[in-house]
């Protein structure tokens, strides 16, 4: 199982656009319901910083194969003032989380 956190900050004038891309990913996930993936996205109180949490329980991560996710990634660097940073997470403990 692989768990990651991705954090980045978008330009204020591109925050709504980023939200639309993220929502499109979740719409495709809801329609296709790929197995072995737990995924959540949060926006921080500043309205421009985003955190994505993913837990991939299968060998072949289904997320990068989604057309909506590919569209989300296509211009992410142009939307960002702080580019995405991915961090591997190691669980120490959890209660009722995903």
C-alpha cells in the first residue's frame, strides 16, 4: 500500500479553475469507481493552497489513467505559485480514517 500527500499553492486568479479540475476528477472517479484507491482533496483556509491525500492499495494506480486527472495535471505548473510537492506517508496510527 502506498500513501502520499501532495501539497501546492495556486495563483489566486486560478483557484476556482483548479477546483473545477479537481471536481472533474471526482466526477470521473464516481462514474468509474476504480478499485484500490482512496483519495481526498482539501483546500486550506487561504483558499489557494491544496492538499491531496491518496492511498493506493493496488499495484497499478488507477488515478493517472483517468482523463480528468490528466487534464488536471496538464497545466498545473501554470496555475501554481508553489509547485506540487509529493511526500510518502507512513502511518503511525489512525482511527476511523478512510
